[in-house]
C-alpha cells in the first residue's frame, strides 16, 4: 500500500512539474509575442513607412541679414556668370554663406571706427582678431566647408610684404584663371563685404596659393584636434608671415 501511495505521489508531482514547465513556456511565448507586437507598432510610422526610400539629404541654408539679401543675390548672379559650367545653386549657396559668415564675424570682431583703428587695437592686444588676412582666413574656412565643385576659392593679395598689404578671397569658375575671378574683401569696408571683378580693382592683386594651402592645413589640423563648429570663427588660425595691414 505504501509503495502504491509513493508511486502515485511521484506521478502527481511529475504531472505538476509538467504543468509548471508548460506554464513557464507559455508565459515566455506570451511575453515574446507581446514584445513583438509592441515593436511592430513602434516601428510602423518610421521604419516601415519609409521602407525602400533613400535617406533625405539635409538642406543647407544660411541666415543672410535682410539688409544684405539684395547684395547676396547680386553676388550670386556674378558668380553664376563666371562660366557656363558654374552651378547656379552653388553660386547662390556661396553668396548666402559669405554674407551670413561676414555678419557673424562682424559681431565677433566687434568692429568700429576705421579699419586702421581696429588694427591699432589688435596690435596693442586690446582685440584678438580683425586684420584683413584674418577676415579672409575665416571666410575661406567657412566657404571651404561647402565643398563646391563648380567654383574655386583662391587667395589674393596686393602689395605683399609691406604695410600696405591687403588680402582677399577670389572666387573663380572651376579651372578658370585667377584674374577672371570675383574678389571678396571684408576689411577695407569695416566688415561689410565688398565684391567685384578682381581684374578691375584699383590695386593689382596676385594669387598666393601657398598661403591658401597653409590656411587650410592649419584649419584641418585644428578640426582634427577638436574632434578627438560650423567653424570656430573666433579661434586663431594665424598662418605666419602676414603683414598686419
């Protein structure tokens, strides 16, 4: 009798264990199903709705001051006319970026008085930045970030190596001569961007491609060290060898 009771008890316990095991499997499967349904609903608006679509390229736009909008449009027209191969969209992008950048630099440099007076303040350590070559450096770095394919940025300088030296950027069509380009000059007009054909300037400008390479090299090295700002306009690039005009 005791043997039969023990056998029945063992069978009963085995049956309970089987029920418990099946119950645990059912619970796990239920949790899995619920999680799957939640994931499907969570992904539905974005993952499945956009299936098969290429990621959208973010649009690039710049905040051009209202007072400069007409000038930016005029600059874009001149840039587009440099060559039949110039992309009109790139010309517009460069013009807008130039005016937005110069507006920002003007606030950061805190320009007032005359260009020469600002140079006096910088020379005596009362201001950190604002020489003509620094304007051109910062503008070049900002425009380089656009990675344009139909326009080129060149470094222009007049009266190099003496107190009358002035620096500017010259924009040409891809592969076009330096003298065919449009000059971008910020310093002479106290942070107001001037543009016009470099060939018609009352001062003779020549290209300094070596200095442009130095500016880009220093900017690239700085970006690598910062990554390990949209351009940090207030930081000093200061490639050596420029006269403080």
